[in-house]
């Protein structure tokens, strides 16, 4: 459910997972490994900064291309 208002420049968990091309479990693993940190929200509905998500996506694409 994505009914809460989020801060500009942030994405919800579902939006972040979709952007990175992973599932929610994959996103949890990424966060657990410290590759992405929460930028706000609540413990059950965190938000992630678009700049951090984009940087991670670029890093993942570079690693995949190598």
C-alpha cells in the first residue's frame, strides 16, 4: 500500500525494488548489506533517496558490464 505522502526526492520500498529490478527480498538484502540506506519513512514503510538509488543502479550496471 503506497498511500502515504513521501518526501520529494524519495521512493517507497516497492518503487525502489521496481527501479532496481529486484524483488522485495532482494531489496532487503541490499539494505542489510549496507549498499543502500533508508532516507526516512517509518520502520515498516521506509523511503529511499533517489540519488542513492540511482548511484546504486549505476554501480550495479557497471559491475554487470564488466
